[in-house]
C-alpha cells in the first residue's frame, strides 16, 4: 500500500503540470496567400503532380 501512495504522490505533480499546460490557449497563424500560404502550397503540389508524368515521353 505504501508503494501505491508513493507512486500516486510522485505522479500528482507532473499530472497537475500537464493539466495546467493543456488548459492554456495556443495561437496559430494561418496564411492563405503569400509564399507560405495555403494557395501556394496547393499550387506547388499540383505542379508536382503534373510533372511526375511528362506528356511527351521520349524513347
């Protein structure tokens, strides 16, 4: 029983800190346009998809 109490008290502090951190708000930045925007990423992906198979296959 003493080992269980020691484990419970040892785990209580990290769990309290984790709970406190999880309750804090977090900030995100979403960019639609520009070099780091979603549209640029979609355009880059589409260019990669289009370039994976060239239309003219040289033999």
